[in-house]
C-alpha cells in the first residue's frame, strides 16, 4: 500500500473517530484514545515512508556509481573510481 492510500485511511479513520466522539460524553474519552492511537500510527507510516525513500535514494546512488565504474573499466580508464 503506498503512502497516499495509507494517509487517506488515517484521515478517514480520524474523521470517523471524531464523528463518534460527538455521540456522547461517555464515548468521548474512548474516541480520544483511538484518535491518539491513529495519530501515532500515522506518524509511524510517514516515518517508515521517509526511511524507505532514503534507502531507495542510496540504492539509486550506488547503482549509478557502479554503472560509472563499469563504463570507465570498459573504456580502459586508468582511474575507475567515480
């Protein structure tokens, strides 16, 4: 599931929890706790997405460097570092 779908689900869940909290004072505390959990889950999703993006950027950089080194090697360059 991509970040947009997860974010949408978090927003929908928050909206539903807030809507339910308006039904009565008894449920307000319970709904508030659910909202807190959903916010924490949303933060976790965003943090995980950021980690994944960073990992993908590192992998892409490594692939570019490898391709550069192979090209230099095939060209017979004295310095194969990129």
